[in-house]
């Protein structure tokens, strides 16, 4: 069997858009970093979310933001205090990288995040995924970010084994404006609640009508 074309996958995705957004409205998760937390809050959250369940990161995020509510507070603090927060998550190396990134934004850009992919990638600690998150969530640019949830769902949905760049490209071609960010975040939550790594719960999935791999 030939694998479905990108045009076919995009067409199917567009057809399940409304169902997915309805599901997200009812079941989407409400994390503090999904509110108006600016570039600093988004960066702190993303550094904490690496290999950490969102529910665990949520508590750590709240505690961290209480102690370091602004980037200036972080950059003038003792690195040891920052390290203590990340040790609790088992991510000690992330503390130094977060400090390097945040302080570089203050020093090089006067505290304004640069809304340019190349500039973002030149910040220490900012890889492709975090650059895309910042472009989308902080800069309002047309950019998608594909974590392991999004890659897994879109691979199953499309019937092709995708990597992160391919999954992001499919989303960027299928959706525009605010829709893109809403769909992106909805897929992250769907991967956590419905289309998990081991046992997808297809009968309750809002994507089932278009999904190549649906079960039942
Ligand atoms: S229908 Fe099943 S395999 Fe397809 S996206 Fe939904 S849960 Fe995953």
C-alpha cells in the first residue's frame, strides 16, 4: 500500500478540525504557562517540561515563579537557588541553561525576545523546538511545534512515520492564524489523554473519522 500524500493528510486534518477544537474546549488542560506569562514564563515552562509530566512540572513552575517572578530576579540570584528547583525535577543541567538563555535575552536584547528563528537559535539553550514555541506563543508567528505527543498522533493519523519537522510542517500547511496554535496545543493534550503511547483510545477520539490507524 502506498503511503498517503501530504495533501490527503492535510485534507483529513482540516475535516476533523471542528471536532478536535470541541474536544479541546471540554477536555483541554489549563496550565499556568498557557496564560499570559510572556517569553520568560514560556521559557521557564519549556525548560521544565523536558522529560517531565506536565502535572509535575506545573507545581515546580508555580514555586519557581514565586521565587523568580521576573527575568531580572533570576539573573541576579544565586545559581544554586535555581539549581535547587531543577534538582527536584531531576533536571539539574537545565538550570544553568535556563540562566544562560534568560540572561542572554536581557543582555543582548534588552529583555525583548527576538522574533526571528535565526536569532532565537543563537541564544544558548534554544533548540528548534523551543524556538518554534517562542515564535508561536510569544511572537504570534505562523509556526508549529511538535513534541512527542504531536509526532505520535500525526504519525498514526497520517499513516506515515513522521519526525518533528515533518509533523510541524503538516500543521503549518493545514492551519492558519490562531487556529494553528489552538490545534497544536489541542494535539498535545490529546496525546496525553486519548492517543497515548501504548493504548490509543480510538472510540472517544475526535480525530477518529480521519485517522488512518484508528482502532475500533
Ligand atoms: S483515532 Fe486512535 S490512533 Fe487515531 S489519533 Fe485517535 S486515538 Fe490516535
